[in-house]
C-alpha cells in the first residue's frame, strides 16, 4: 500500500543519510591529515590544478550516474570549503 511503501522509502532515506554523514566524517578526517602534511612540508592549502581536475572527474561521474552536474558542484562547493577550513585556509 502507499503509506507502507512511503514508510519503507523513508527508512531507506534514513539509512542512506547515515552513510552519507559517515562518508563526510571520513572525508573530513582525510582532509585534516592532508592539511597536516601540507603544513609539515610547507605546501599551500589550495591547489587549484588539483581542485580543477577533481571537479572534472566529479562532473564525469555525475553524468555517468545521470545526475545534474550542478547538484554535484553545489554539494562539493560546501565540502571543499569545509576541507579548506580544516586545513587552515580560512
């Protein structure tokens, strides 16, 4: 029935959201490690070439999954901004 199916979908959303938050936490930990390495070796926090290559790869993945690349860009704008903060760039 409709309400039962909706409840099942909502449980699926909740499980997926928990996975997404866990992945964001894992990414934040990796970013902090990268920041420490950059600082230890006198490297800049921001690497525009690397960021451009990563953005292009994400756009390709978005297309492969049938996602709007603008959605992926919006999500990663926030993720990258947070990563930069973790690494000490603002």
